C-alpha cells in the first residue's frame, strides 16, 4: 500500500510540474470580420423562431403521448 501511495504522489508531482513549467501558448486570435457577425445575426433571425415553433409543436405532441 505504501508503494502505491508513493508512486501516486510521485506521478502527481511530475504531472503538476509539467503543467506548471509549460510555456504559455501565443494567442493568435485576430478577431472575426464584421461579415461573420452579420451572417450570424441574419441566420439566427430565421433559425430561432423556426426552432421555437418546432419545440412548441414537439411539446404539444409529447403532452398527448
């Protein structure tokens, strides 16, 4: 039992050491073009009401079941 505890402690120490010493990654996010945001809003104008109607019909149908 003692060997297992020592092994687990050593493994945890090694893993934590690797995480602590890891070099931070560079952030390469340069943002999204405005057209992506416009496209997202335009798509959601049609998708969200259709999804709500589908969910409402499913709720009514499920209530009958």
